[in-house]
């Protein structure tokens, strides 16, 4: 392994291609940590945004007018504003209004860290889209199928969980894939509030080593890899859920 | 209210009215069904036949009148719909199976998820029901892999899995090929012979004549004429009934 890393030091000396993240232990550790921060952000935001989508789409079908309106308002707010503005709004706007609490050393700190704000903000952003995506799937489930469930004694919630959602999920998977891929890419916006994810770490490294082109190429490839993983997993889920005999 | 006893009608409709918007679909429909009886409702399209069935299991609320199932008022806001739907099974024209589950799972779902019954017991019952509708070799097939007639028989088994007191059949053969109509009718006939109380909306006059205990002819939201099949088909006197029967027979 050491020989592998040293080869990149030789590469730098021979050609000027400066990949400090490979031959320099400090930069390497920074970038590995940044990579895992990005992965963590992605996984948590994907999970939360899907939950928001499922619950929001359920509430959207509520018989209570104000519940439906509240969901519409939420979607309007988070789908129709730029995600960067949302992140700033949460971190600098809401964050400043919240009380500070003393940490272990007695120094006052914000209740929520920048990573937590990034997770909240990105999850709500992607969640708003997911509500609309799940709604499209739910509306494609034939009313007659839901009626059959009702005739068998299913309550609205039980029919949603056991019949509507499993079918809607299959219908809307392609659209959901798109949104989750977008979410993974949008995690780079956490850079703006100094969350040490990949883009942020790359910027720190190129500030020190002035290797901007190398870091940009690396970033591009890293995201191709990350998104590739998401697409691969979603493809597997899609195949797994395939039901013989219908186009779903 | 006095408790229901088996000598009273299992199902009693009285003066049932129902409008969809400005259109009055049911204009005072009433009839009784005793336990074990097979009642057939016939009539031209749009005469309110399907609406009657959908009102009986509270899929559609009625505007006026009364529907009693085992003495329990369906048109009561405090009605326990789950309790009602346990008693009343319904089979639809378009089968409406759950396409993401196998035939066997379709039969097992409601007893497991709604009634929370024991899995082994439900599975044993589901196997018996699949054999009863002669589809034991199709248990692992998905609805999309089955023919219309097979799907409809799974749908019947799915309803029976809830052990209903009353089965409603809403033009269950209308979407089927002529060859597969028979296999579904055979299943329904067997049910009727076992004493299941059935209300059928049907266009199968031959079947109604053979299996039905009582025929109701509806037109434009009212029951025009009714009687036991032999008398009904031989002596129907109302011009609307005659015209309908002449067209169909």
C-alpha cells in the first residue's frame, strides 16, 4: 500500500499532477472523512426524505381540509425555493433564533450543529418532492383495488400500508430514483454552512496544495461513483419488487 | 332493538334512496333476504343494481331509508364498518385482486391483516378455499398470470376467507370470456348449494333461473317486479320487464 501511495508522490514530481489525497497521509484522512460525511448525509437524508414522502402523501389524502392545505403549503415552500436558500434560512435564520446551550466546557453552543441543520434542510427539500412523487404513484392505484380492500374490512390506514403503498411504490420508483440521485448531488450544498463533506474538504485541500484541477477531476469521479452506487441499489430494488404478469 | 334471530331476514332493505348529484339512482328500494336464500337482481344498465350492492356493505352511504344486516343498521354513523364487512363479502366485476401478492396471499391477507388471525390457521383455510375454487395448483401465481375466470375465483376465495354471512356478487361474469363464465358460475352455484346467502347482480338469466330463489327486476331506481324464478320468467307482466326479457332471452 505504501508503495502505491509513493507512486503518486513520484507522479507529482515527474508530471506535476498533484494528488495529495493519495500520497499525503493528512490530506488522505481528511478526504476519507469527507467521503464518509457525504455518505452519511446521503443515507440519512434519503431515509428521512422517503419517510416524509410516505407520510406527506398519506396526509395529502386526508379528509380534513386543513391537513391537506398544510401539506400543500409545505410542498410549495420546499419545492419552490432554492435548496441553498433553504439551508441558509435554517442555519443562519432559524439557527440564530434558537437558544444556545453550554457544552461540556461551559461554552454556549447552538442546539443544532451545521451537520444536523444540513440533514433537516436537505431532507425537507427532497421530502417535498417525494410527497409529489408518491402522490403520483398513489393516484395511479386503481380506485377499485382500494375499494376491494375496504370491502374486506381494511381501514384507510391499513389499506394504505398493505395495498396502496406497495403498489404506488412500484409505480413511482423511476421518479423516486431521479429524486434520490438529485438529493445525493444536492448534499454538496452543505458546503455553504461548512459541513465537512467531500466538496468542502476538497476546497480545503486545494487551498493548501493549489491542486484545483486534480481535485475537481477527483470530485467529479467520486460523485459518478457515489451516484452509481445509488442507481445500482435502486435498480436492484426495482428488480426485486417486480411482479410477474403486470407492467410494474 | 331486539337481538337478531335467524328467523328474521338476514338482510332487509326498506325504502332505500340514493342520489349521485342530481341523479336519483335508487328511489325507494326494499326487499328481504332470508338466511340461505339466493337473490338475483336483474335489470338494464344504469338501473341502480350495482349501487344497491355497494350500499349494502357501506361502500356508498344512502340518503334515506334503512338497510339492516342481521338487524344492524348500515345507515348509522356509528356503524362499525369492520364488523359489517366481516359479515358481508363482496366480489366485483373486475376481480380487483391485489396484483402484488400471489393468489394464496390474496386469500390470506385480510384474515391476517384485518382480523389478526393465527397465520397457520389462516394458511390452512386459504389452502382449503383455493382447492374449493379448484385453483390449488395456482396458489403461487400472481393475478397477472391468471385468466379472468381464475382471478375471479381467487376473488371469491378471498371473500370467503373472512367467513362472511352474506356474499354480494356484482356482475362477476360480465368481464369474462364465454368459456370462463361457466367455471365461475359453477363455483357460485356450489356456494349457494352449501347454504351461503347470496345477492347477485347478474345478466346471466339462465343462471338466475336455475340458482336463484327470488328474482328482482329493477329499472330506473325502483323494483318493478319480482318473484320466484319460475313464475317470474313465465309470467312477468310489466311491459318494462317483458321488453327487457325479450331483448336478453
